[in-house]
């Protein structure tokens, strides 16, 4: 199934830094590139846009990129759709995965399902995850019936779930996996703030 994307374009410098000098915030715009595409399991991966050196990740002078630990999203008003930040799940044994799903591996990297066979079940034990090299920045790992592809470290940092309400009194319902991304969402621009923990 096709996988939608949400690209986070941010200021290249910290928006804030706490007293421990370990956390920093970046603010920017989340842009959806969703058409033509379908809604993947669990939400759309949030991808950090390339920095000035086109290496991906946060352009932070003198510090490592670290991991996104929290995010806030200002939902688009009046569209009938609500956007919600969520972090990724850890890998799970003997679990049926679908193409487009993402997890955090034992190395703290983001792995995304790029192919499955049969029912797409993961193995009974966590695989040895392939690590990136200069020659192979996005290596793949075979996990029983699942093929995982490593995202660029620090680039893919979370998911955005899309909810729809039929009216102000109606409950929010997440878009069904495999559903077409609505026109109101495709190419949408919303405000987003991410909090990172320095590695």
C-alpha cells in the first residue's frame, strides 16, 4: 500500500534549552504530501526535512541530533480533521505488520516495513538490526515474514494520526488503515513543535 508522508521543516537553531542543557525545542511547519496515497497503519511518519547540508536531521551546531521525546501539533481549524502526535511503538514478537508501519528497534533507530510475505508476521525473537554505513545509509533487515528498512537516524521521529469528526458533538474517529487521504489533509500545513533529548 502507498504510504503518505508528513515533512517537518524547522528553524535550524534551538527554540529553547532547559537548565540541564539536555533538551531543546524546535518549531516549524508540518506539510502533508498525501495524494495519491492511503492511510498507513498507526499514522503517517513525521520526517524531518534535510538540513542545509542535505544530510537530514536537525541542523544543530555543536550537538548531536538526539531523539524526539514529545511533540505538539496545532490542528488545522475548520477542516473537520484533527491531527495528533504519537510516538512509535517498540518492536513486538510474533506480530502481524503491514507495509508502512514503523517501530523503534533495539538500537533506538526507526525501522519501517517495506515488504512482507504471507501474513507479515515478525519473528519470535528480535533480529540483529543492520546498521547504516556510508555506502548503505538505509540497510534492510529480514525479520521472519517482514522486511524492515532503516530510516535515516534522527530523521523520522514520530507519527501523526488523523482523526475526523462528523460534527462538534461527534466522537473523533481515526482514519481507517488503507483509506484514501482526504483532500482537506493532502498538502496541508500545520504548526508543529518537537522536543528533543540530546544524544
